[in-house]
């Protein structure tokens, strides 16, 4: 799934990962390592991607796939891909 996302979208997912509160399901180590390899090819000029960065992106991706804007009903991930301004508290 990460291969299909743009560099801008992946960076936005990393940005929102720090805003996620509460219990989250951590991805498996093998999933994080696969994501790390994909991120290293998609992100340009960043150098090596560490495993924690990949894990944060996977957590945010899972979160964004579940949460919908309570005004529009759009998934958070769809709004991120569309480049809309994300008001984190509007998604539930």
C-alpha cells in the first residue's frame, strides 16, 4: 500500500503519527522492515529511513484508514491524499 502513496502523503502521515493518542496496535517487526524498504525508495533525499519512522507511518496509515470526518464523511487518508487541510479533532 505504501508504494502507491506519494512522498508528500507519506510525510503527512508521519506528521500526524505524533498526534495519535490512546492505545494503538503496533505493526509487526517484519511489516516495519518491509515498510522501511519501501520508504527508502519512495522518499527522495532523505537517506536511510529508520525502523521507528516506518513504524510511525504504518500506525498513522492504519489510523487514517479508520477515521472519518464527521462533517463530510471522508476518510482521513482520502483527505490527506487530496491535499486538504487536516483538522485532527474533526475525525472520529
